[in-house]
């Protein structure tokens, strides 16, 4: 993986039996993050252009010069959504779901508000027109992590295949466990 290279982030295909891709689209009245109201991030099954991302260097003064260089594990990076030019973000807003408590992930470029970097560069005689001096906040900072134990990096075995008959037998077993009035309750 290299800085500036376009890529897609895939979810584990064993979750629902097909590949899922990290997706985002512009904010609209119908599509926005639930709590922060930023640009929504979700997983979809189609590899469309809104599932394309690229990795950039965290330091704004190295973003152009690092393009094409390999991304090192553990280094701070920015993940840019190619469709909107905004960065992947997490404001650490906790919410509960079926998997427990998680943080909301959205797309929103959050930068420093001051111009101290530009003033410092002007003081030493560097032009600031070409220098992207605004730094991204911690909420836009990510890193690629590798497994500490190589055996953990092995692919997961494929779960057993289930048929429609298995599903029907499972539903019947659950209904029988609940008693005689279960069917009436389902109706």
C-alpha cells in the first residue's frame, strides 16, 4: 500500500456471504451521520466510486512529497474519501448497537483554526502559498496496524454452508421451545 494510491476497504465476506465496501456520499437531507450530522459512512455490497479512498501522510508539509512511498504500519495517516475530498473521522461519540458500544465514524475534515504554522513559515522566509499548513485534528488521524502474532494474521476459515432447510428447522426449534401459544403470538 502506498501514499496516494486509490483503494477500497473491504469487510469480512463471511459476515453476510459477500464482500462489503466502506462507502460514503455527500450530506443530504436523507443521508448523514446519526449523531454528529457529518457525512455518513456505511458498508455496501457494490464497489462503486463512492467506495474509493486514498491514504495521505498526516503531516501536511509531506503530503505531496510522500506520494508513491510505502505506508508504514503504526504511522499516523489520513484516509481521504476520493468522491468528496473529505477525511474519515471519528469524534468518539459512543452509541450502543447489536455488537455493544461503538464509536460513530463519519467523514469530516477537521483542521486547526489558527494560522501559526503559516506565520512561522513566513518568518523564516518560505512562501506559504504552496504550503498546506493546516494540520488535521486527532479525530482524522488513523493508522494501519499489523498483528503482533503472525498466526493471528491467518485468514479465517469459511463458516459452514447453511441451506434453507437448516434455517426452517432452526426456526421450528425456537418456536417449539417457547410453547403452544408461540404461533398465536407471531400472528
